[in-house]
C-alpha cells in the first residue's frame, strides 16, 4: 500500500486535536512552507505548495477558528501563559512568489505569517544552491552527466524529465557540504552541463517591504543559507548577526526570530543565536510547542501539498487536520527541509 493510501485510511479514524485548547498551558503548532507556485506549475524541483492548496489550507484554518498568527505572536502568547491553541504559518527562504501569491491570500483571510529571508542572497541577487542545481539540470542540452565526487564516479542519464528529477535527488546530498566546497562542486556540475547562472527568484527588498507594510513578521534565515554546523563559530556569527542587521537596514525592522537553514544547527549554533539577541529560532523538527519548551529549538511541521491531497487528488480536510495534529510524524521519521 502506498504511503498516501495508508495515511488516508488512518485519517478516517483520526480524532482531531488541533483545536483543543491544550489545558491551561496553551499549544502552538507552527507550519513550515517554502515556495507558493501558480496553479499548474511543474518545476523540476518542487519545493512548496500550489496557490490553490495554500488557499484551501487557509480556508480550513479559518473554519477551525485557527486563523494563523506569526511565530513571534504565537510564542509571545505561549510565554505569557495565555491558554489556547494557535497555529503559526512560516515561509522559508524569501521567494518573490511568497509576496505575489501568499500575501494576497493571507490579507484576504485575515491571517498573518512569518517570512524568513535569506538576506545575503537577496542583497546580491544570487540563486540558492538548490535552484542553481535544478536550473542546470532543467536547461542543459546534454543527455548525460559524468561527474566525479570524492571516490565516486557518477554517470547520470538526463534524457527524460524523470531522469533529470532522479539526477537532482541523487546530487542534492552531495551539495550538503561547506559553502566553499559546495560552490566548487556546483561550478563543476554547471560547467559539465554547459549551463549559465540561474536567475534569482527571491524577492528583491522593495517587494519584501510589502510583507512588513502588511503586518507580517520578517525573520532571519542567515546571509547565504549554509548548513550552520559545518561553519566555524566566527562564520556562524557572521551568518546569523549579519542577516539580522542587513534585514534591519533594508526593511527598517529588526528580526526577533531565525529559521536554521535546512534545520541544521548544533550546540554552538544555539549559543551564538541566543547571544545575538534574538528571541527564538525554529527548526525543521516536527512537533507542537509548549510554554516551557526551549525558545531556540521550536518545532515546525510540514504541511506539504502531497500531504493534503486525498486519493482523488483533491484537497482533503480530514488529511490536512490529521497532518496538523502530527498523526503521521512517526511514519515519516525526522523531517528535513531547506
Ligand atoms: Zn531555507
């Protein structure tokens, strides 16, 4: 049985808990999104939800009396001991499609969200590494990639779209390395595939400013989106503090929260983030948050498109609610993301 069919069956027996007030202590569910695609878009690397699915999620949350808040607001309510159950919505990386598609839906629904901006890439108009890789694989005229990485010699066929999707999945783990080495590897791949630089699809500052004007929260997501635990303490400090300062300089508001790129962090990262004056940080670990949880390791739950679509391919309220409750967390193991 497929994972989707199994989840569908399990959801039939699931008793919704997301609305329960959680006793006197309160509970905060944080949803993790990235991109918001136009209906029908078919990118090689799909990292996010389509606009219709996001609209359906917001409508469902509204009906449940859980119109989303920002993480800063939800965390404040938890810490101040307000009893209740809240959902906060987050978007990582700072894509322009967030401003163009998510913001109007949020404004129409009365909801709020937190947008974690990759400040250095936005400033220099550079594509994140996974977009560069996807761009090279999508636009190359070569039908084979031969590439040696470490001891491994790869020969990845690129004749069809599905072969290119498989190649992408095979290559992504090879780029989870220190940024200097990652850039070297990316340049090698792009050179072999004879493809130029990928366009930057992150929001320019003047577009990101619309988020602030609309009452959304902007948070930090480092300067260049490295895996923080691979960096020296000095490099980590520069990535964290540098992104907070750059956002404040460009948008006039100082972020109080941060999302770890790829969820990656270690004990030193926690010390650095805390010392930087931030109030909280979010991970990619699934789970709900309680008032006495550690502020720099808040949990978030993915609510992906596939997770919300039933066997018919239509949005399923029942599945979405079961996902919000984390009914399938154990089936998936530890969640990772960018
Ligand atoms: Zn990210």
